[in-house]
């Protein structure tokens, strides 16, 4: 994810070639162990520190880093802050010249961890599943119910919902970190919802095709 942050910074530079005043205000993602959260939050902190140092030397405008939101899909925020601090130390952050600042203090400044596990890890509410389905129908982007779906649901419904004007007219990046395998366990529930919500019907090709010798389409290979 440190390398992924480098790619993100390049994308921001590309956008700023056409929109000079563009700034990324919020970065949001799911976290279940702290590894993703550590890589992205530390990467962004170091990237913007380096960027602003260069801008200062060149007399250019400073760019404040985006506010980073890690949506915990299990455990509690303190667990993640402790886990992220340990991971950051193993990455070498403890050796950086940050006087009077512990690794945990650095991490807590770099990222806000939200308690977004809902009913529990890999346990979905009806509202969460409805949200995942509706989001897929409207955007074509599939979220899984364990990580990305739970995280984006919580961020939009709870964080943005309670934040009001703080998030209006801001640029928010939701970092989709995968997790599609989590869809399998909820497949039947999501399909039942899809049958109700969408006019598009699933065609059971394999179940309705005949087999060789029964006169039901033996020349067709599915």
C-alpha cells in the first residue's frame, strides 16, 4: 500500500494538470487487521510531508494531507491503533526522526479509526445487504459484505450522515480493497433481494437445458 499511495499521488498530479486547485479531502477504506490502514495512512503522511517540503523549497503552495478514515469491520478503534503502531514500527517508522512523538501518537494523528463492525465481523444487517445491492445496481461496482460494503455503508450512513456540512462539496476517495470472496456466503440472500429489486431476471441456462439422448437440446454445449 505504500506503492499504491505513490500511484495515487501520481494520479492527483495528473488531475491537477487540468484542475490546478484540485485537492483530495478524505480517503476512506475498510480495515480488518490494521495492515491496509497502516500502509495507506503512513504512506499518505510521508508522501504529503515530502511534497510540502519540496513545495516549500520552491515557494509553491502547501497541500494539506487528506483526512484518512479507516472503518474497522471488527474489534474496536484502540485495537487498531495498537496493531497499526506495531506494524508501523516493524516498517521502520520507529527509526524516523520524530522527537517527542511516539509511534502510536503519530498513527492517531495520521488516521481516524471508526467503529464500523455493526453486528460483528462478517455478520450483515438487512440494511447493509440492501445497500450493497443498490450500490451495485446504480454504479456497476460490487462491494463485499465483510469489508468494502460494510465500510462504505457505515461511512455514508454514520460518518457523513452525522457530519453534515463537514463533508459537503468535498472530494472523497473510497479505496476499494477487494474482498469479493465474501460474497459467496451471502449469495442466496443477495439474489433473493435482486429478484425483488430488479426487473432483470436470472436465466438458469444449465438447469433448463437437456442432456444427450433426451431430445432436449443435446447438440448445445453450455
